[in-house]
């Protein structure tokens, strides 16, 4: 019989193999293999929980000595879920101890008891020795009763659970049980607490090569291992699952007024996996758009759902009956700590917000006020789509493939680029329109100077700036304004828009099926891979792209322009990129905007969009 526990390594489970030997002439347990305090404390919980078993098992553990090895020996063990395999391993070692040694102990104690009457307080000593002999005899009977069963058991068990010292009941560890169960190898029998039934059943349904069972307490697990009882399979009904709500309100796209250009850009971003910067006054719908985005993305695939639930389980964010079924939505503001955003901490390190947004959407509000070292780290995260957390002697990796929505005000007052009527106070984003009240002269709503606007914008420091580098890292840049109304711009329901996005994603999935970099246009790393997987450009389109590239001046932006245009073509179910697709990409990427191209001093300051 092989006994395994599981710890957590990032979001994945780490199998821990248990082995134990009984030590003569000593008491207590020695744990080998970098067992941290919560694991060492497990022996005290085990010793108390064993008292709940039928028979005198407690003396077998407390009156004798054992050495337990936790392999691999050079990996720290930090999970309280190792209580259960430790208990079973100690009981197993006690059953397989040398009976000849036990018989010699009984004989020796009998001789001492016979001689005890000749000593002072002899009767008291004799009774104490007889009690010890009685315990050893009962222990020998238990060993004889169960040894044959255990030696005939050639199963491999993955046991997960924390023990209650009063009842011996099992409870799931706080962190990572989803990944722990998934660590089971083919042929394993997995036994988990009843409270984790749903997680075990969900994993077992997708892993026919393992058998996932539940147990209420240590007694039930021990009798399963002995072959006295049959294990209870982990089963569930869909009605049993409690959906983990990551966003309490997801608005329908049609319910968001205005923001026409932002809606267009968001659909392109979601269809191609592109990052997006939204610039606009407070209260114009930036957060609502990001929440709506989670309902516009294709439903989580089975593989994606498993990855997301591993992340949330590793972070301790899942209750026993909770499963994440929707695309994640996470948000961070400038007061969030490094560990909160990128992950880390102690015992165990936890995934951060960037990982909790994996396979979903991350909103960074007021991005230009974030500390420069955070935006520096974010640049690496956006490039690698993996968040690495350095530990002493090890590096933990958390997945973080998300779509970034960054938001900021355009200036200190927030109203740069907007105009108002001095008569009726109506607001517009086009200075040349005639107000409905008849006033033909609109006034700037913002009174910030060019220097003020430039200084506010350039607070977006570090690698996500300064503006040329910002263009390299975030593909789409748009104004978000409730006054940007364009008839017919995604005024349909989210369901219909999602179907269009799903169609574009399907085209990309087929196109990049044999690639190693991903399944979306935004994942294409360079021009050579674009040319390898995408249809050739016409001469006119190629010349147009070259013109913009010469003006932009970076190869990265050339590739980004091609990829955004490719996404627009996919949304229109077009095999080839047309000049219209390139023009729309240039518009949505803000390549002609003075605000985004560092040309605020040129021309009319009010015309930034």
C-alpha cells in the first residue's frame, strides 16, 4: 500500500509520499522532509483524532516512537491537509511492526510484574505493569486482526484532510484543494472530506483514470484502507453547485448609453484578446463596460474552467460547494500592494489579482497614478502571461493570461475633449456641432492648460508609458464618453454581440491550432509568425501599413497594427485584411490622436480624438 498526501505549489498540487518506521525505545514522531509548523502540529491533531477509533489505538501512537518521511525531502510542506495521510501512515506502521519485539516486551514486563511484590510499593508497580501488558496484548490482537488485510492491500491512496481533535472529523485545507485533487496519478484512489464533495466530483468526472471518494472522519478512512468498508464515491448534481460570483452585476451592453467608440474598441479587444486603454471623465461607463465584457467573451472551456478554479482554490477563495463557472473580473486601484496585485506572502504564497483575472478581464483604474515599479512589473506580466514569485530556493509560477482594461482621466478635471453650450449647458464631444438650443458656439468644458494636460497624462510612468512605449503595450486607446452616441453602434443585446465575438474567436482558433503561442491574434509574437499563419497582404494594404509604420517608428506597433486589423477582418468574416480594416485599426489604436502620440502641442488642442 502506498500513501500520498498533497501540498500546493503555485496553483498545482504537489504529491507527497509518506513512509514510516517504528522506533524502539523512544516516544513521539520525527518528521523528515522540511515539514513546517502547521504540518508538525499535525501529529498532535492525529494523536487526539486516533482516540476516536474503535480499540485502543491511542497508546499505539503516544507510547511509541515513529519516524515519518515526507518525499520529496527538499520541498517545504505547508498544508494542514497532510493530517489525514500522516494518521493513516502512523497506523499502518504500527500494524506492520515486529511482533517478535512486541512479544519480548510482554514477556519482560510479565517477569518484572512477578518480581514487583518484593519491592516497596510493589503492588502499585505491579498494577501499573499489568495495565501496560494489557495494552500491549490488545495491540497485538489488533495487529494480528488487520495485518493480513493491510499486507494484501496494493492500492495507491491520495488522502487529503485536516483532522478535528475532538471528533476525528475531516475538513478541507483552506488553500489549494482543487489543485491537490487534480495532482492524483492514474489508478489512485482519492479520499477527501465530505465538505469537498463537489470539487472532488467535478474533477473525478473529467478524470476517469482516478477514483474520487469522500469520508466523514478518520474512522471511515481507516476502515476503507483496511477493506472493512467500501468507499463512498464523490457525486453531485448541478443543482448542488454554488456558482462563485466574481461580479455581482453584469450589465447588458445595450443598457450602457453612449460610449460608441469605446464599445467598438471593446468588441475588437475581446475578439482578438487585445489590451485596451480607456480615457474619459469619471462616471462615463468605464467600469460598466469592463463588467459587461465578461459576458461578451466566449464561455469558459472545460480546460479554462479548471485553470480558473485552481487559481481561486489556491488563493483560498472557494468554499466547499463553490465553483467558478464565469469569466473572472478583477479590478485594482493605485492603493493596492505589490503582493495583492502580483501575488506572494508566506505559508503558502498566494496568487495575486493578475492571476485571479486569468482567462478573464482585469481593470486597472486610474492607471496613470500607479507606482512606477508596479507598471514596470506589469509590463513583464503582459509580455510573459505568467507571474513569477521568487521564493528562497524556488520560483512559483502563476498563470495570468487576461485582457487588460486600463482606465484614466484625460486631465486633472477629467473633461478634456468635451464641450458645453453656454446657454443650456448641454455637453458634446464635437466642437463643430450646433446645439439643439440654437447656439452655434460651444465652449471647452476643460480649462486645463496644455502643460497641465501633458503633465497629468505623463504620470503614466514606467514601461506602460511614456507614450510611445504605452502604444507598444496596449493596443487600443479610446475616449469613453456617455456623450459619444452613434446610432446603431452595438445597441443590440450582449448575447448577439457575444455570438459575433465567438465567431471571430473560432476563426482564430482554427488559424492558430498548430501554434505554440496561443489562440488569439493578440498572442502572435512577431511579424514572422503573423506571415506564417495569416493570409498574405495585398500590395495596397502592405503599402498602407508601411506608411503608418514609418510614422510610428516601432516594429512592435507595426505588428500590433496588423493584428488589430486582422481581428477586425475576423469580426467581418473576411479572409483578407482590407484597407478599411487598417483605417479602422488606426482609428481605434489612437495612432492619429495627438493625445496618444505625444503631439499635444500640435494644432487645435481640443481636437484630440
